[in-house]
C-alpha cells in the first residue's frame, strides 16, 4: 500500500536548500492516499501563506519521479481548482529539476493570490 507524506517547513531562504535554525524538515503523515496528503498540504500552506520561506511538498514512499502540481484554486482553502483540472508539469528525474520548474511557475503566477503549486514525489 502506498504511503504519502507532507514534508517541508520554514527554510533559511527561498532556494529551499536548508531548514531555518538547523532544524530537521517537518514530516506529516503517513497518509494512505494522495487526497489526504493534499488536504494536509493545503492546510499547512494556508497557515503559512504570508511567509515566503515556508514550503511543503508531497512525497510518496519509494518515489522515482517528481511532478509540479497546482493551478488557480477556487478560494484560499486551496482544496478545489477553479474550473478545469490541475496542471501537472513533469515528470522530472530529480528534485532540483522539479524545484526549478516550481520556482518558474510560481514566479509566473506571483500576483495571483489563488495560484498555488507544490512538488509531488511519486
């Protein structure tokens, strides 16, 4: 059975390389399904919406590829995409490639408070 985790926290900078204060990444889960992990990701992201150094991603045990997932959400709960379906960019072979794609997409939508993207490791 697949297990999913929500991983991240507050980082030292927006390169998201090191957790602030030398702490370990937060790991929330495991979740039995992707929907549960996405709900937790949305809640954590909304709680830290005003802090640009906070980032969370969804990780699956034994992940082999990375995807950038998101879009424009219907409201600030970030649980339902506004019309259409969510965007999925990838797959990427490394987390660094996915992070670069995430960063580019996030900058393209920086002025839209309802646009959110995250990285899934599947």
